[in-house]
C-alpha cells in the first residue's frame, strides 16, 4: 500500500499559505529547509475539503 501525506505550508512571518500537496514521505515535525515555512499535515478528508474550497 502506497503511503501519502497531505500537507499545507504556511509562512510563519506573514501567515500566508505558500504551498499545498501530497508527499510520499514526512518527518512529522513540520520542519522544512526554509525556516520561516512550517508544514502542517492533514488527513485525506481534511485535504479534500480544503481543495473543494479553493
């Protein structure tokens, strides 16, 4: 079974959504290479509701 992690990336300085998507791997800390960006993981249902609102 293929594991998928659904996420949104938020800029912590401006509180703006900068990215969203599906990743095959996750570190679950929310830390990524750019320090002011934080990754928030969502369930598949939450992600689908988010996409429906876009």
